[in-house]
């Protein structure tokens, strides 16, 4: 069986007969040419999988041949084989996007290995990925059946994200389905873990618990404030850990990453709760008590995140840091983003610069409403891909690159994540019950207790009680909460959308990253 078609171009091809025979015995179909002109014509008129190209030939050089072949078939893999070890030759070859570079004399196994990397790489990686996950599956299964603490849960989620990203390399739908089942089981166990421990973590008397939204600044931002070094705290709204991992290499091009960690978003995993808690340094119940005019509950009119800067200013004062010079910038549209690009140098004189960037949250909501975005972000992979594409071309990326050569500390975090919902669950409530799909609060809520975490007294969860007898419920896993009236319409409309506010690994365990200039 023919593995692939190889074109080998070398003016001394007769001396390579044994190497050609070696490759043919391995199953490759090898065509040979002795000059660049004939090779270019051959590529125009024939199917070729890989080109092996000598650099030094009469007529036109290997690099000139390389350029012309790339103009004909830009994605054709080309391996340059040369006696010349000059750096400028290597630089030019790499700049011309060669796939491999071999120095003469080459032995048959070197050439064969190069071909295997180019032709069989995807298959070999897929097989290895599938095999490695099969082994890790048992380890994860064992871990999930032990009594995990909050640090171990963060580690489990990091592993799940790692394997979710690795699974893109696997060509086994069966193994991908096994992984999704394991992730779903992990979320069920995580729901039980949160149900058991959350109230004790957010209690004013708590002596133990993970870093959460309301103490993120205290533990992950303020300790890195340093006179003479501007600190940028960049909060990208609704950024999951897997989305961070996709854009991490883009950051790494310009910045040195020192800590890549996670923390726990508070409940509800929604902007007006989790993000306000970050900037106030308080749970929502405390914010309502200290800022009764600024705090807005879900059922009240007015913007729910209009006073973040006021909350942050109060937190600075509360922690004795009100002598720090700071800026606060919120980006909600491209015009604001371009202003950030223009003004970011002016922030270098501040001790702390807060940048809140709303895009990923808008993307998840727009995806629910717009059919074209449902097509573009039909699953987790494509949702991550759109996030990567956005960040690559965003004003935020442009702005941060402008200060990458300055002495700065940068901390990137988020307020909460999101989960792709697929399972509708019925909830009955009165007219005052909120419309959120992943959490609800109101009076006289009727629900299946197996499907939600309920707090009849919201204060147990550090939350305000908007009305007497108000209770909060939070959906588990991939559930979304629908009312009985017009149930089928809403169940179908919101299925396979990205939502937040409830309890899942994706919504609660979120990234906080510390970087400096290189």
C-alpha cells in the first residue's frame, strides 16, 4: 500500500539510489528530478505529498525553487537538504516556511523520520493521545472517587481542561464521548462538593476556604503592588480556564508568565454578583449593607455593575491602600477599545490600572440570539476558537503589546465562566421570580431538590434577601431552569447555549494569571 507521493529534487540524484529504494521499501512512491525547473513543472501537474529539496543546484537554487513551489502550492510540505550550514541560509529557509531542515550527508533513517513527522504526524499523535487518555482515565476516576478538597478540585479541573484540549488531536469519537461522560460525572461530584462546603467558605466566621471573588484582590493583586512598577489588573469578563489556555500562547509571546492559577467565583456565577465582589472585596450581602444606594438586586431597575470603581476605591481605603494612584477603565465596545490603545502609555504613572474588558460575555449572549454565531460557535472547540480569534485581533491585545517592553506587572483574571447547557429543568415561581437560566431567586419557588442547590435563607450564601421568604436556587451541571408556561419553546431555544450563574467546574473554577515584561 502506497503511504505517500514524494518528490526528491537533487542534481546528484543518481548517488541517492539506495536512499530512494529504502523509502520505496517503506511504502512511499518516490519521483526524482535533477533541477528546479523540471520540479516546478512536475508540481504544477501532479499530486505530491512532500518535497525533498537540495539547496545547491545548477540553474535555479533550492531556495528559488522553494519560493516558486510555494507560490503554486502554498501548503505543500518541503524539506530542505543542504551542505550549507550558514545561518543566513537557515534563516531564509525558515522564513520561507520550510517544514524541516536536514544537513548533508543524511542517512536514510533521518529522511524517513522527517517524512513520518510530516505525513504520519496527525495519525501518530491521535493514537498516542487516545492511548494516553485511556491510562489517565483510570487515574481521574480514582481521584474523583476520593474525598477531594478545594485545591484538589482545582487540580482535577486543570487536568480535565488539558485532556479536553488534547482530545482535539484524537480521531476517536468514542474516546471523545468517554471524556465528555467523565467530565459530566466530575461536574456531578463537584456540585455535591460545593453544596456541602460553600456556606462554610463564605461565612464571616470562616477559618478555611479557597481564594474566592471577594478576597481575590487581597491575596492575588495587592501583594504584587510595588512602587515604581505599574500593575495592570485585566479582567476579561466570562473567561473560562480552557479559553485562557487557548489565548495563553499569545500572551506568552510578549510577557513572561510567572503564575497560572485558579480561584473560585462566588455564587451566583453572574457578573453583578461575582465582579462586584471582586472590586468591593466583600460578599454581596456586605455590599448591600455598606452601599445600599449602589447595590441593585436582579429584580430592581438600573445597571448592576455601574459602581465597580466606587467599590474598588472603598476597598483601597478599607485595606489602608488609599494612597495608591489608580485608574479604572471599562471597555464595552470597539471605540472604547481603540481609546485604550491610544491612552495606555498614560497609565504607566499609576500604581494600579484596572481594565475591565467585556467581550466574551457579550459573545456568549449574542450566540444565544444569533443563528450565525450558533453556527460559528457550535461547540466547545469552536467557542474557544472564536475567543482566540477575537483576542488576537482585539484592541486589548494591541494595547498590551504597546507596554510589553515596559517594567510592569500584569494580572489577568475573570469574574466567572460559563457552561454549555443541554438539560432543561422545570421551576415554578411567582411573578417576581428572576428570569436567569442558571439561578433564580424569588418567593414560593417549586423545584426538584436533586437538580439545584437551594438556600432558603440567602444570607447563608452571603447574599441579600430581596424580599421576605426569598430563596436562591442554583442549577447543577448542564441544567437550565425553565418555567412550565411555554416550556418546550424555551427548552429548545436555550438548549446548547453557553450560560452562567450556576454550579459547574467551568463557571466556578476560573483563571488568575500573573505576568511581567520579558
